[in-house]
């Protein structure tokens, strides 16, 4: 089937699950992890900054990276790809599982969003575990807990850390039990998120991959749609 045929087959009863990655926010000007485009942070690999070990070794550096990203996200906005998924939700039974921490799906108006890797807009106390919303950008300094004064970290999932069991369960259930699974702007290189594509295939879903280039999960897709998600996703909306 081509994209037009998939579009025509969508009804309000069609169960669609979306797995989005950094590429969906690229058209908003948010750098992806593995593009190496941004001079300021390109000397670091995500495995060197997005870990508890890096945070403990150089808290200031890791917070500086996150605060820089928080500012970029705050200064920009969701793009046509996020908006296309809001429109698609109105025409189908749609669930989004996002690896992104930017909050753009919710900001655009999507209602069912599982934040697989957490949110950059939440912080969590290292001492007492208290979690809160923190939207101020830039941060005036390292954030500290209003309950116990402990140092706070971004409430995101770093390498070596487990996914919230509730979010994991809901995400795998949504992947295994859908008619159509959309992979949007992810390299499919980070686990367990990439395994959601296998779960969808094993559950019998049709899989469409939207990416600029073929990724590590493209071979699992029934259709590969080349291009920026901001240009291509809209073609699936009935
Ligand atoms: C466009 C575009 C446009 C560009 N339009 N497309 C199995 C095998 C091997 C290793 C493992 C395994 N299972 C677990 C591991 C270890 C590890 C892992 O996966 N390592 C890999 C590097 C191999 N996984 C973990 O550690 C995970 N935890 C875990 O397994 O815990 C076990 C455990 C259990 C119980 C208790 C304790 C532990 C956690 C992984 C957490 C990942 N975290 C990050 C940071 C989040 C916070 C933050 O944002 O700072 O998540 S890393 C980073 O990668 C971030 C992303 O969500 C994630 C995925 O990246 P994504 O979205 O795919 O982005 P890119 O940049 O890689 O790709 C962009 C794509 O878009 C490209 O394809 C472009 O072409 C495309 N694109 N413009 C369309 N306009
Ligand atoms: Zn605390």
C-alpha cells in the first residue's frame, strides 16, 4: 500500500500508535541527538551527557546542556508534524509514545501522550525523590528541592535507567494492539523504545516509517516515507 491508500483506509475506529523521536522536532529547530550539527555540543555524544554518571561527575556541565535545550524548546514551538498528529487524533483512535522530552505533542494539543524518556520540564530531588514542574528558563542556578533542599536533576530517563513501569506497560500495550504503527523521526537505536516497533509488527500492525533517511528499524516497516516529517505526515491525515 502507498501513503494515499493508508490515508483512505483510516476510520474513527482505526487504532493508530505513534512512536516519535527527535526528528519530529527537528523542523522546530531542536537539534537531534546523533546529527552532530550543533557546534556547541557536537563534541559530546548523548552517552556522555545523558547518564547519571556524567551528572555526578560534572553536574554544572550536564545542567548547562539541559538548560540550553530548555531555552531552545521554550523559544520555539511545535511544527506541522506535531499538528498533523493532532488532526489525525480527531480522525482515529490514536496514542502517542514519544521518546522526546520537549512536551511539544501536548503543547500542540495531542491528548494521549506517553513520555517514554520523561520530561525536560520536570525536575526530581536526588535526596527525597520529590518531583515538580519547573518551566523557568534559563534557570537562575542549579535547582534545589523545596521540600528538603537537595539537589535536583532533570526528570528524564538516562542511559542505564529503567523506564517508568506504568509508561512502559501502556506503551507496549499500545504498540502490540494497534492497526497502524507510525515511526516518526527516530533512529531506532535506543532500547527498549526501539523494541516497540517489533511489538507492533508481532501484534500484526502495518508499520509506516517517516524519516529523512533509512534507520535501524526501517527494515521492519511496510512503507518507508522519505522526507521531513513536517512535510510528509500531513499526507496521512484524512
Ligand atoms: C528526521 C528529521 C525530520 C532528522 N523528519 N526524521 C539492547 C541492546 C543494546 C543496548 C541496550 C539494549 N537495551 C538497553 C540497552 C542500553 C541502552 C541503549 O539503548 N543503548 C544504545 C545506545 C545501544 N538503553 C538504556 O540504557 C535504557 N535503559 C535501560 O535499558 O534500562 C535497563 C534497566 C532496567 C531496569 C532497571 C535499571 C535499568 C534507557 C535509555 C534512555 C535514553 N535516554 C535519552 C536521553 C533522554 C533525556 C534527554 O532528552 O536528554 O533519550 S538518549 C536519547 O536517545 C534520547 C532519545 O529519546 C533517544 C532516541 O533518540 P532518537 O529520538 O532516535 O534521536 P536521534 O537523534 O538518534 O535520531 C533522529 C532521527 O530523526 C534520525 O533517524 C534522523 O534521520 C531523523 N530526522 N530530521 C523526519 N525533519
Ligand atoms: Zn528533596
